[in-house]
């Protein structure tokens, strides 16, 4: 092989190796759908950090999202991108409280309380399962060929699309969700999963 061709071959080899290093390979996951759903049902203590974007009939906003779940109880915090707190919604011992605009409100229904005060239609009680990629018994579900939950349709009219699954400890969890009805669109992007 002439020197110039050898040199060109070496150059192309280095470029291809550098390209391979710059672009991490896409990981393909495959699970048994039933076993995976059973595993997710056991995951009851977790936390996520990410972003939430909401678009409704009258308002739209984007916020950083912090959600901590301890069995049935949770703490949901929304903040502006400069760190100003928008609201904190908590469930503790079946009591719902919402801190919003320097006041605290209480109710038995988190979604109703949030809608009454802000006008935002957000299905708070169902989101914890959806964030994990878990489907409830009353919902219609579509699973991808790899066994992971791809879409949920609820009797309340929500269509939930789940994507960008990644492994976090022993769990394969979605990092991107899109929730929509004819009048509302919610996008959730998880930056970090913490599981206990």
C-alpha cells in the first residue's frame, strides 16, 4: 500500500474512532412487560428533578419540577428558571395542602385544588404512576415491542406518551412524558431520577 494511501487510511480510522467516542451508542432495553409493571408497583419511594411545560386554553408556563414520593404521600414543587418558587403541593396523611402566592390552602382533592386556584388542569394523583411508566388497571395501555409502556389512554380523556427510557439502579424508567387532552398539553422532562 503506498504511503499516501496508508496515511489516508490512518486518518480515516482516527476520525471514525473520534466520532464513535463523541456519540454514545443508543442503549436498547427489552423487558417482560408484566414483570416490569410488577417491579414498578414496588417502587414507592423516589424523587425526580426536571422540567414541566404546561399549555392550557388560557395560560401557558414552564417551570423546574421537583417531585418527591413516599408511598402515597408526595411533595411537588414548581419554580421559575431563576429559582423563584411558584407553588408547593403536598399530600401527607390524606391531607392536601397547597402553598401558592404566600398563602396555604387545604383540600381533599389535589387536582381540584390546583385547578380552582390556578386554572391549570393537571392530573396530580395519576402522575406518580405515569412518571414511573406504570399503567393503572382502569386505563388502556399500549406497550412497545420491547415490553416498555409507550402510551396510556384514560377514561378522563388523557393521552399519555412515554419515551426515552433509561436504567436507574435496577429500574428502567422514562425520562420524557407528554400528557394531552383536546384542551391541555403537559410535557415533563426528567433530568434526574433518585430511587430508594
